[in-house]
C-alpha cells in the first residue's frame, strides 16, 4: 500500500491555513468570553463574529509570514500547536488564564504539583490538537519561490493582511472597543498570543538586571517593653502559619454551613478575622507580596525579589527566625534565614504517603524548638494545605468526613459536589493542624517560661466551579472573590498578650472589619514590639488596641 501523498502547498497558503486553525482550534475560552462581552450569541451578531474571526486570522497571518522561511516555519508551527493545545486545555478545563504570574507558577511548581495536573484527557487534547497537526505540517511539501520574489510576496502579504485587518477593526471599533475595555481578560485568553505576552512579561521581570538585595529595616530593634523582659530571660515564640489555597468562605468560623472548623471554633482567645483579602491569587505572587512590606496596589515582584522583607527585619531586630516548608518553597522570602524542608516522604513515616507528607509533619519536634529558646523565636510553617486539583491527597483518610470525594485530577469526570467535598476535607484537616499547633503553644506557655502566639493566614483562595472556574491564578483585576478572600486568625497566650499590652475585646471588635495581606507585615512588627522606621502603625491591626498608646 502506497503512503498517502500530500499536495504541495505554498508558503502563503500554509500561514493562512495555520492562522485560521489557531484562531478556531485553541480559543474556545476566548470566543465564549467574547460572545458574552458583546451581548450573547444571536443572529444579529454573526457578522461581527465573522469579522472578528477574519481580523484575527489576518493578524496572525501577518505575524507568521515574517517567519515563513525554509527550516523555520515548520518547527515554529509545531511549537505553536503543541503549546497552544496545552494552554487551551487548561483554560477550557479549569477556567484559568495565561499571564506572567501563571508562567511563573508553571516554572516554579515542583514536579509533584505539576504531575497532579497531568491527565489522560490532557494527553488526548495535546495529541489531537498539538501532535497530529504538527505531524501534518511536518509532512507537507512546501513550495518556496526564488528569494527575491519570495521576499516581495511576503512583504505584500504582511501589508495587505495588516491593512485589511485594520479596516475590519475600524468598521467594528464601535462594538469592539467597549467589549475589550470592559473585559480586559480577553487579552489573557487569546491563544497563542497570551503565551508570548506572559512569557515575555515573566522573563523581563526575572532577568531585568543582576540581582542585588537592598537592605530593609536594618535599624530594627526590640522595643522597650520587650527589651526589659528579654533581660529577665523571658522569651517569646511566635508561629506564623502560611496556609495554602484556603478560601475564607469554606470556614465554618466565617459562616459556612458545614462544620469545617469544629476544633478551632472552641479555642478560647482566638480572634478570627472574617473579611481579609489576599495580595494575589497564586502562591508565587502572594507569598513574596505579604512578606515584602509593600501594599498590593504598589507591589512590584521585581522590587520584592531585590529587597529584604519581614523575616530579614525580624532578624535585624535580634529574633531567631526559622522557615519550615511542606510546600514548593518560600519564593525567595526565606533565602537569608534558617530553612527546613519537610515535604519529602520518608518510607514508613505515618505522616507521609507515597508522594508527599501531610502538614502535621511541620509540627514534628516543635515542642523541643519552643522549649527554652536562646532568643525570641519566630517560626513560619508553610502548609501544603488545600492545593488542588488533587484535594484528596492533602489529608489522611481519617479526615474524609465529607463524601463522596473526587479522586482524580480530571475534574470534568467529577460532580461539583464531590470536588467541594474533597476541598472541605482539606479545610477540616487544616482545622486539626491549627488546633494541634495551638495545643503545643498553649502547653509550652503553661509554666510561664515562654510566651507564645500564632498568626494564621492563607496565601490565596480557590475556585470550585463558580462561574465555571476551577483552581486559582486568575489575574487579580478579573479574579472572583473565591480566589481573593482568605482566612486569617490570631491567638495570643496570656503572657504574650500582657507583654504586648493588647486589649483582647478591642481586637475582637475589629474582627469583622476589612483587612488584607497589606496588614500582615506591620501587624507582626507591632505585635512583636519591633522598633523600626519601616513600621507603619496605620497598617497594624493591633495598634489601635494597644493599651499603652
């Protein structure tokens, strides 16, 4: 049987066909959002949709024509098809968008987290929309004209495509301008241009200049109250728990109908802040932001990367600082302090499964660390928390209270109820983890030799199918509340509260006020009585409740 012979194709026909295929095959999310932004699908809008389609095809054709050379165009199209097929899968499956932060998430995610996102459906999508079109293009016999004629034809193609595309834009500008202006997410949804914009933004930010760390808060020192107590040998231990992907609306402490906080709801002296917004919608943004001292409105990832943060300021003030991690790292904020990674499973360890360890492993040896510290000690515990889509892997079987549970990372195979069940079980386990942390801190403070405190907040929230969105990482400006509203709690031992001179009733009265990650940096400095020029009392939640003021 003779192999099928493919027709010879000219370069211009290849780029035009590839452009049409790119616009049609990989942009379901874009067209769905575009239709919604322009009043919905109906007969009257068909000419506009056809015009928009043709305009994008012409734009893509002009760009691809610039690369339409022998030994260039085929590899380029193969890369585009493969990348666009993967990007479109995640956008269609989880409702995510492709921006610089998403590229950062992909490049900084550890192999275990990345493996959870792989599925047979993804393989099918990449094979159908990526591998097969790439093989077809690779086998196509192309016809190239003599170089001079070829260059003239390419120049004419680019000019005609741009002029025709601009003409269509002018004709439809009155309709398109409001839609694009009011729905800025469209630029994050148009594949493959979103991939290049996002990668360029990430690389520009990462490689802008040689990394030089600017000092911050080198004047930091214990305030007079703490300095006096330290001279008497009375030490403090402050535990900061950085949660992962926990959204406030699934905490029964915040009014959720399911009892996901049975243990923390009974903790005496706990202040639960019910209205807290995150700095970002992904760990790679929120963690550097919250420890940087910058507000969300002014936050610059490049500046955060090149400047010391909260943990450095505490170190300057004389605190012993330790970061314990059960996640994918601290995103640079703990580079200059002690660091312990407890995320790697050890055979036979009851706190680990075959792939990862449960958050309770962060507490192993904690009582010994707390007992008679040499200095005032700050410990950061970075949870695995509720990271998806494999929610069922985040908690031991004993915490599977809500069921049935989705036990595949192919969320389309699961009912939304089973996805929420798995997620709620992660919150139930976090409740246990936080309660056990408080048990350790309370027991350590019982003999009066050390004062203890715990601050808990999550880095960002999670979408569980609302508006057909899943997971997290949406651009902040268009992100839903589910990804932005996070839990935050504060607990102080009696001795800690006395030395900080905090009015507990005053603090409890503030628990329903609107706060954000902007407050964490300054609240920690205020709570720990750190004197430094970088402290802003207006952003310190505890400042208004300090009796000595």
